[in-house]
């Protein structure tokens, strides 16, 4: 209870590289960018603009090319086609890299601020023990070695180090893995108050919805599209786009049929070698599966909304704790089923 109170009341300052950070609004501007590795197209004709302060979620199945696209946005990988314009003085910090650079023998204090008891956070100077207390570490533990921490505490310490760096761009790859609830709440609050730009790669739909301001989603065959808002906004907008495309195709069929009837049929062109190797027709079973997926996604979302409504006020935990725990577990299962359904829909659509 005491730890929850601390999390709820803390208001942290985080370093955003303001001293040497970029002053312009543009972080990256991509125009008709493409990237391939061998015969596999990773990014095809992507256009988008990332502005300072954007919190961008990247959504796509494993192996779709999220890391490749991110490296191009940050200027670490040149595109094969198109142009990329980066903002000046980008200072990038990576959460996933820090997980592999932990000195277990260092004290918590030295891990955050080597050789100094003070740390520069934003425009103010702060004692490292005070900063550690923001991340729920008592001053008495400042001289404890990192190896004495539990797994959850170690991840919280990594976040403390990440946000102490004078970076204006944060890259978090699956940051919610192995985080306890206290640390998740803390991370959400930190990202909401962070003035710099955030790139977030995650399969945690709820976390993405709570944090991101825009979403770059994989739509198959190297196609990526940027949407305003989080996962729910992406789902809504992509459904509208599919419905509009289907309506346009339906309206075009009668006109095309009349035109074909009036003109002699041309000889069919032989497909190119590339088309022969990349084109794949769905089987009857796969086509039926693709048609059923939107309805399944809708059903799962409705079921999850009903469960969350039942659990929202907490009264069920008091009257029937076992049922409440069962419903909460089912809600978590739905998250996994939804992501699997979305990834399958993306793969079949491609």
C-alpha cells in the first residue's frame, strides 16, 4: 500500500538533453523510402514525419522489419530508395542496450551517477539518493550492489539510468517484459511527462494505447502506414480504409464489366519471373480464415470490454475474489489472442 502511494504521488523530472538537444520540430522526415534485403522487401514506399514530442508505437509481427524501419528513421541505416531528413543533434538512448550493460558489482548510486553524488536532470541538479527514491529505492539501499536486487528492481534501476541520460529520443523495445505493476505505472507516467520523442516497440496493446500519440503499423508486403492515436485508433481507421476500398471496388466492377463486354479481350500477359516467385494465392481454407478474422477481433474486443466493466469498480474482488481473478486472467488471455489474430490477419492480407 505504501509503495502504491509513492507511485501515485511522485512527479519526476527527466533529462531531455535540453542543453545540447535539437531545437527544431522535425525529428525525421521520410519520403517514399524503401529497403530490401536480397529478394525480401522490408519497407516499400513509406512516407511519414516524426515530430519532437511524438510518442510513436511500432506494430507488426516478429520479422516484419520494425527494427529496420526504426534504424532508418534514426539515420543508422541508409534507405535503398527515397530520402530521409533527420533533425539536428539527435541524442538517442536505447533501453534494450542497457539490459546487456549491467555491472552487477556496482552500487546503485554508482550505476546511476558514476563518481558523483549529484546528477543533472533537466535544468536542475539533484542528489542521486533523491533521484533513486523517485524510483522507489530507499536512501539506505543506495550503497547496495546491483546484484542484490530482484529482477523487477533491476529493471526499475535500468529505467532510472535511462531517464537520467541527457537524451531527446528514447527507444524502448518490449520494455514491459518482466516489469512489475509498480514499475509499469512508473514508466507510463515518465513517458507521459517526457518532453522528447519516444519510439515504442511492444505487443502490449493496453500499454501502447496509454502512451503513444501515433502508430506505425505493418500492413503486409513491406507496406507500413502511420496512423494517429494508439492501437484502437489504428484498428478503427484500418477497418474504415478496408470498407472504403471494398465499396470502391464494388462500384467499379459494373463499369469494368461493361467496358470489357464492349472491347475484345486482350491476350493475357505472361507473369514476370519476379511475379511468379512472389505471388501466392490463398487456399480456400485461408480465404475463409481471412474473412472470419475481423468478426473474431470484434468479438474478442467486446468480450474484453465486458470483463473490464465488471472489474472496473473493484467490488467483485470483495464479493467473489476467485471469480474476479478468473475474469482478470481471461482479460489477459484476450490480449494475447487479439495480437495473434491481428498478426494472422496481417500475414494473410499480404
